C-alpha cells in the first residue's frame, strides 16, 4: 500500500499549518509503523490525527527547521504524498535551496506547475510570493 493524497486541505494561521492527506495506505504493518515513527521524529509536527481516510498533520511553523522541512520533503516523496502543500513553508531563509534548486528531487512535484502558470493571477502563486509581493521567476 502507499499514501495517495488525492486531495489535501491546507489551513494556516499565524504559526500553525494543518496538512491533510486522504487515502493513506501502506504496504505492510512495518511500513505503516516506519511512516509514523518518521513523522514523530520531525520536531515541528505537534499532532497527528486520522479520521477515516484522512490524516491530519499539524505543523508548528515557529519550530520548523531546515532539517524538519528536508525530512518532510523526503517523507512526502517516499510515500507519494501530494507535495504541493509544502510550498507554504517557503521563506527567505530557505528559498535558495527549496525553491531555486530546480535539480532537486522535489522541485517538479511542488513548483513545476506553478512556474508553468506564472502569468496567471496572484491567486495561483504560492503564498510566499503573494505576501512578499515578489515575482515567480
């Protein structure tokens, strides 16, 4: 089994972000255990809850480190979770390696569609670019 986030909902406030993935599946019991153990090791994740086919992951943005974001990128990639929701973590501090690095394994899964649609309205831009009134280049 594998995680398939066919739909996700993102809610964000000042410092909390809730990632919601649907249809969480695993190949075996150990695979499921490994996934949740990995999540527990990411220090900025404050809570995980499952309801039916949905997994809610609460992230405390004020505690997010570069290592945390890199671990979430690897975890989401490994389990095929829709990575577009991770764009909410883009900041001035991580832009050079997180957004500008077009050779990264996560780039296409997060940013490719955004770059292809960069001439559309600001509603399609990542929150970082809207808040900072920057252009997607």
